[in-house]
């Protein structure tokens, strides 16, 4: 991996900046939250509920609320995303590009809930402009979670990952079907200019060909047009977050055997990643001698 900041880290940084704009600094005095621990945190559309244990204040129940986007706003966002091939491809590949905020803005919506619309309550602290220690701890915990899974931000605004991907698939498939149904214009035979589409130079069909060519004549096209296959390129990249799925699921249980199984799974995931990476960049025939 390079030294560039990962997508998750960028979204976490933007979340922290959003909080600072509202007078909440989760990275201030390191001793300010000493003795505060978030025991449980649940994130649902428009709401975060958490159980916090504070050494000074005791057990506290914290709720953080942010308005969800309306169905009409989400529909505009999905339409805008589907029209941007690059962003749609990144999302379908599991990434959340930082430029996503611009697409939301073009659709008349905000991904990050700005303007002081985020509210919070604590069961042991009175309502006050500045958040208490339990609330600040939950804000900081959410920032750490966004660094590993920035899709949580979309869920907070009203749609989970499955909803977003399903909507993009539907709109992309609809657009592809419309383009397929629309006949392409016939290029002029005498233009003499190179065309943007690859067109094989095939001999004119005869009545005998219309009745069915022998299969031997199409062996080269069995796996698709050779030109299309030659022009196909793949982009390989290591995961932006190491062991993201395992980190999100956590150990099977807190017992020693659960921790041992979790450590074993980490080794297996890393070995598989390393092996696939080696195979991807191995010379022709070299991977055959591997495991």
C-alpha cells in the first residue's frame, strides 16, 4: 500500500472536521476521556444509540440523531451516481470515493449532516450546548468506525450498503437496456475515417451462410470477439483496510479459544491475499508450481 490516505480515513477526517465546526473536538486533550468506555453502539438510519461506562458519571445511555434524506433526495442521488460511470464503478467495487459529496450536492442533498442538524442526548448529563464526556466518546467512536467502514455514513443518512448497490445496479441495467434497444447509426462506407467502434471486416453473407455456418468457422469467436478480449484491462489493488471484514465482525467470543480462532483467521486471510497477489503478477506458467 502507498502512503496515501485511505478512503475510510478521509471520511473519518471529514466527520471530525464536521464536529469541530460544531464546537466538538474529539481529538483534543487525550486525558479528557480517560475512564470513559463505549460498551455498545448501534447505528440505524438517522440515529445512533450507545451504552457508555464513565468512571466518574457511571453508566450512561447516549443517543445521537441526524436527519435522513427523503426518498426523493435519494432518488436524485442514485440517478446522479448512475450517470457517473467512474463513481458508480467505485461504489459497486465497494469503495466510497471522497468526491461522493459533490455528487450529493449536485443532487440537492448533503451526505455529511452539516448546519448543526446533529443532536445528542445523555441520560446522566443535563442538556447543554457542549457535549458531555459520554457523548464525546460516542462521537469519537463513530469516527473510528467510519475509518474502517465509511458506508456507515450512508446508513446514517437513510440507506445501507445493499440499498445503494441495488439501486445502482437497477439504474445501470436500465440504462444499458435502453442503449441496446437504440439502433446504432450505420457508418458511411466512403468516409475513410477511423470509427469509434470496432467492426470486424467480415465477408458478405450468402444464402448458404444464412442457413447456418459450420461451427469450425467460429472456433476463434467461441470465447467472444478477440478484439474485445485484447482491449480488456483489469485493475488490481490491495484492500484499503487490512482485514476489514474480520475487524468488523470481531472475535467469535471473548474466551481464549475465540481469540485464538480469530488470530488464526487473520493469518489465513493474509496468506490468501498474499498468494493471490503473487499469482496475479507471476510470469506466465510460474504460478503452476505454487501451492
